[in-house]
C-alpha cells in the first residue's frame, strides 16, 4: 500500500445473537471490506442491545453503517452510497431466464452426449427446448396459485376459463418430459402446440397491440421478467418444437 494512501474506515452495527445472525449485516461487512474499508464491526448480541441502539439513533432497522461519522443507513442505503446497482425487489430483470436457458443448454449437451457419445445438433436442439419446457414448468409449479393469478393479466384463454391457469404448468412440464423421452409424441406435440399457440397470440396482443407493460409469468408467479420478446420467443420455440415432432411421426 502506498505510504500516502488514506485508509477508509466504517463502523458497522449488526445483530449477532445465539439464535439469529443478520444476513444483511454480513453482506454489508463483506461489501465494505471489498470496497477497501477498515470495518469496526460492532455486534448487537441481545434484543435489549438492539432496542437500545434503535432508540439511541432513532432508526427502525439494523444493520446500520456509519462512514466518517455520518450514518449511511442499512445495506440498500450502503449500496446506493457506494454507487452500486440497486437491488430493489420490484426491479425488472432478465437474469432468471438467462440462467434457466443457459442451464437447459448445458443439460441438453450433457444428455445428448450421454445418450450417443456425440453431440448431434438436431437432437441437442430438441433436448434444449424440451428441457427448457420442463424447467419453466417447474418454476410455475412451485406456486401454481401465484402463477395463475399473474397469468390472468394477459393470457386470452385463462381470462375466459380461469382454471386453465392452473392446468398450464402441468401441460408444459408433462409435454416437455415426453419430448425429452421421445415417447407419446401424439399427445405431447399437440398439447405443446395448443398452449404455446395461445400463449404466443396472447403475448403478442398484450405487448405489441395493446402496448401493456406487464411482468411475464413464464418463470413463476413472483417473476420480475418483463412480458415481451423473451416471452414470445419461449412460446414460438414450443410451437416450432411441436411442429417438428409432429412432422417426424
């Protein structure tokens, strides 16, 4: 370290109790250290300590960070102070679909290799779409109620028949599994073509005709993925896969 370098310092107050260690306190400490701060880490080890600290500084939550004697606030406030990207809960993001499709592609390559000791482009693409369908269906099945509620915002059939929103995840997952196995194509392909066709029309109408700004239910009911090109692509992939599988019968 250069002799004239100024060591930045911060004071952190966080909950460290026998039955609870605040995760945001740990994240704040890690962030400060990664940003080059020398951290004075003060533990609040009991509920009495926590209540006394909150009363003294007139705050409602911990952890609390102080830099150069100035109170910065909690972990989100520290992120903002350091110019980091906001981690707001309602912020839109494509990270879930990027992660899902990346894993699906790697799984497709692995399964194709294990099956034939080679990676055939055609079979790998088939597996990629089928695995993506299963993973997307699994995301929806984690909380079918929340998915069905979000789905009602834009799906044309669900708006006419509410129970369709509860059926959709099972159809998508089941069709994907059958396509992976290459069996009962006479069931899986028409089912995928039906739900994906309606989905594509619904997304196109909501986004490109009605110009509505909605969240996509494609990765589950708590999705922050915006409804748009990705959602339309998902449905068109399923349509293409279904037509391809039917053509092979």
